[in-house]
């Protein structure tokens, strides 16, 4: 009798909370008409009994989850062309900076090293150099006591040499960025056993795992697979 009385009492707030939560998560297409009506009453804030709530919750807990719609991948766009353009620009600027630096060194009498030893090219003071010099497998201290005399020309040359080195470092970084495989790049599989050699695809994701860096590929036939980054090379345009 107590059980019948409980079933006839209003559904508890906790029951109503779980009905609302599960209705959003579970597939309800297979619910029978009575349960769908109970669910509609809950959605419209109509009163239901504890028995109705209990029956509905039993089915909702057992129901499969809704199939999540596949978001797919965001549009995959490679910036390889931009990386190549930047690398070409950085290379040209580095070459120009090197030409300017070499011209300044020549104008300064062949050096940009103010205060450096004329024999071993190490910086030292007014006393004996003492810098360690390697000759084949042996080392000996430099005995030179002469340094390059500082002039405005050597200072200017030193500044341009430093500038050239900075430009060349940027050019090296840009060239490395061109070789690096990134998300969106079109690639060819040239080694490895999991994917046929010569397969072409696009990099959808790059991740680091236990065995190093790997790429998740969308292959030309629509299939998807993981492979090591070292198995890939850029697809020739």
C-alpha cells in the first residue's frame, strides 16, 4: 500500500532534474506514447507523479546516448606558400646584408674586429694575449701582444657584420619553416609500412606521442590514418 501511495505522490525535484538532463543526452525516438507524453508534461512544467517519473527514468537511463553530429575538421588551409615567400624575402635580405658587411670590412682594411688579437683573432688587453689556440690535436697559448686598432671604419664594419649575422639567422629560421610539415600541408608518404608509399593526403593534426611526432592524415581516397612525421614529405606543386 505504501508503494502505491508513493507512486501517486508528486515527482520529486531530483527526479525532474534527472529527467531534463537525460532527455537532452539520450535518444528518445523509441519511447512509447505514454512515456513521450510524460516527457512532454515535464517539458511544459505540468505536474507528474513519482511513479510516472520513475518509469520514465528507468527507460531514459537505459536508452542509448544521442549520436553526436560530427563537427569534422575546420577548413584545412596550408600556409606553405606564405612560408616560401617569407623564406625568399629573408634570404634576399640576408644576402644584401652580407654584401654590405663585406664591403664595410674591405673599407676598414680587412677587419671588423676592434681590439682583437691580430694573430689568433681573440680579444685581449694590452698584455700578452694568452688565448688558447688549437693546432691539430695540440693547444698552445697565443704569444701575440698586438691588437687591431679601433677606428670608426672598424666600428661601422663590426655593426654591419652583426646585422648580417642577424639577417642570416632569420633566413635560416624561415628556410626551416618551409621544410617543417604543419597542419593543412599537402604531403606524400615516402616511407613506412602502415600507409602505401606514394599515398597523398593532407595533414589534419600533429601530435607528440611515445615514439615521437605523428601526423593524422586525410588521404586522397577519404580514409584517415596516423603516421610518423618522418614518413612524410611536402607534396610537390
